[in-house]
């Protein structure tokens, strides 16, 4: 019985268990789609056709023995080329690592394999995940399946393009400033940035293999998928401490009591510190707010009380660059110089990143203390509201432009880095979970997503809430060209 390649991972797993399809048939289906569509997209940069085919046969043989590996038994996946995969090249988009083959999986990858998922290959990234386009000197650029002249976003851009185009059931990426959420938004997918320290970062590059673990705050791993159910299942599967990161708390995944949508309380905003968004983006979120109000929700246009976005952007910049500079000082200085040349002191993130390059231990600790205060303000805000609704970026998917090119937001120009991160990185700073849902399409036919941000450690409740909101916003829709 034919299976829709755009089904969710949960649906595909159920189809395999019910013998409506097999793991081998699914892998064959996705490999055929990769052969057809990947040349135009360049989403998957390293393909393991033989390994995936062999593992699919093993999955089917196990099921024939009534042996179920786990809830993702036989489901094909891709993994961001920043996460180590045993026996399969992992480059991080970084030329010195172009031939690097890890001997062990990152814990997140190992947990997905143990749950039965089958690795098809690695999805493309920018060098060391330091951009919101997926383009690097090893593999070149990835194109957006909605419009090949647009980027799918980054840094998990290859993963987003693969999942949106039906080349994979799901992908797992990483998010330090929006690198899961921006590609989800640009490609019309569901995505989750979990609470900081729910999932181990072990085996994640940008720290090249063998160097000390320096990026200890704000970066998280998270899934890109075609349903909210998939986000929940994948996140539960990869959560929890591992032998290299005992500072991750073993926080249980506790399902919350059912709450009708009409009893929920939402704040919403399309203005973080004066950074403009397109009229299409603003109007779509306003329409969502009206639709939720019509369903009985308490909803109010407001930002978190006492939460300074300038302070958040500056503190994010200082911590992110201070930690990255610990293992890549020269490259960090070059990156900051390039970034700040496009921004100047007028932008808080530029001031913060310049501080981060030269930060002393005392400076770094002061920045972490400011971060604590901002977390407290946001958590107090969520004592009154179930979620904050806000944009993901200032616009739909941007064209393939060089790093640092100002971005058109209707009749305004917004600096490149601000356009891609102003609405996402504050929640990396505070560690709050954020779900991206596909919301609508722009006048040019490009996807526009929306963020739902909730209190720390609230993923079960936030995803349950997002599931209800998705009944209003709608399901995943495949890009027209990818249906063929």
C-alpha cells in the first residue's frame, strides 16, 4: 500500500507497525525522492544509501520476529551535519573537517537509532553553524524547496529543506540563535527549541573534535518535523543527561491535564525593541490573535514586563562570543569584526559581541548574572500568560545574499544579523522553549511561521497548547514542486 512521503514520523511508524508498509519500502521511497529532488536542493550533503538500506532490512527482520526497537522503528531520518554520526562523515561545514569520520554517535543520534530511526544521511549547514543560510565551501549552498532562489535558513537549513521537500521524515538540528526555528519558518515546518539543558550537546560541532567544551550556555538541540506529535516524540527520545554532561537535570516529561483552548491566556507582539517586520508577518499574527480571541482565549498585545530586548541582545552577544572565543579566538575575532562592520555600535548585539571577544572571567560572570535577571523577569511574565506569540524573523525566506547584506523589510533595510536573530536569540539567552508553527504564506507564496514561547521546562504543556493552536493555523503543506 503506497505511503505518503509527507506523512508525519508518528504516522510512518504506525504504518510500519501495522504492516501497511515496511522500513525497506520507506527507505527506498525516500532514496528515490532524494535522487530526484536533492540535485536542485542540495539539502543532503552526505548520503548513506548502503547503510540505510541495510538497516531497513534489519528493521523489517526484527519486526517479523515481533521485536520492536522503539517508537520510531523503521522511520528514515536525516541529521544536521554538525552532530557526530559513527562511521559517517561529519564536517560541520568546516573545511578542516571535510574528511572527519566520528567513531561514536552524538547521544541524541544514538538515542534516535536506539528508538528505531534509520539514518539516511547528513543535512547541509554553514561553516561551524555560524550563519542563517546553509552554504559552505565543502558542499555549496542549499536552496529552499518553496523557491530555489531563496535560502531555507540556517544553520539547520539542509534539514529543513529535506523535511519540507519529503526527502526525510524528520531532522534534528541545533539552535544557538534561531538555527532550528528560522529554517522551520522559512520552509513551512514545525520546529522546537527546547529548554536549555534538556538535551545534551555532546558530539555537537562548532567545537572541533578534541577541544574543551566551551559553548556551555544557550545552544540546544531540537527537531524539525511535519507535526507537533513528531516534535514531542523526538524531543522525549533525545532528552536527559549523558556521561559527558551531568549538568543536565533528569527532568521528567510530565504530560499536563487537558485545558480547553478557550481557557488559555496569550500575550502577543510584533515589536521587539523597534525591529520592524513585514506587513505580511504583522498582519498574519494579528489575524491569529483575533482568531484566538474569537475562540474565547484571553489575549493581549504586550511584551514581557521589565524585559529589555536591548539588554537581552547585548547579553546574548557577550556570552555567545565569549564562549566561542575560548576555543576559536582568531576565527571569533574575524567573525565579530565582519558582523560589527555591518552593524555598528547602534545595535546592542554588536556591543555585546565586541565585549565578548575581550571578556575577562569577571566580565563573563557579570554577563551570566545579567542573564539570570532577565530569566527571572520572563518567568514572572509566564506566571500570568500561557505563551507569548511572536514572529520568528522579520520576513519570509530571504534571497541568497552574501553574509552581512542588509535585508529588505518592505520599504526598510534591516541589518543582516538583526533580521535573522532579533526575534529568536532572546529566548536562547533565557533558555525558554519555543515552538514554531507554519502560519500562512506571504504575497510571494513563501511560508510564514510563528513562535509560541513558554516557561522553562514546559515543553509537554507548550506542545499540547501548540497542538490546539495548530487547529487554527493549519497543518504542514508540502511545497508545490516537491509533490511530484
